[in-house]
C-alpha cells in the first residue's frame, strides 16, 4: 500500500468516526453537522491524491485492510 493510499483510507476512517459522533444524538446532530466539513475536505483531497476517486472497490479494500472491523459494515 502506498503512503497516499494509506492517508486516504485513514482520512475516510476519521470521517466515518466523526460522522458517527456527530449523529450519535439526534437532538444535537444539527449543531455538529457543520463540523464534518473539514473531515470531508480532508477525505476528498486524500482520495484525489491517491488516485482513488471513483475507484470505490479498491478504496474500500484498503480501508478494510487498515480496519478489518469494517468488513461487516456493508462497504
């Protein structure tokens, strides 16, 4: 795995974790949704740099190799 690919997979995992945290309490979610803009930008940029934009199959394979627990998440 190349460094750019690792960075893309790590950025996605951070985005996923931030999204889960922001949406964990439906009453507070509207307050936290704007905080997702930065992790989304980070993940988008990392995907572009790694050449993984539009290549979801390869990308999610990389994510699963870094975080095997995601294998059962439907990705």
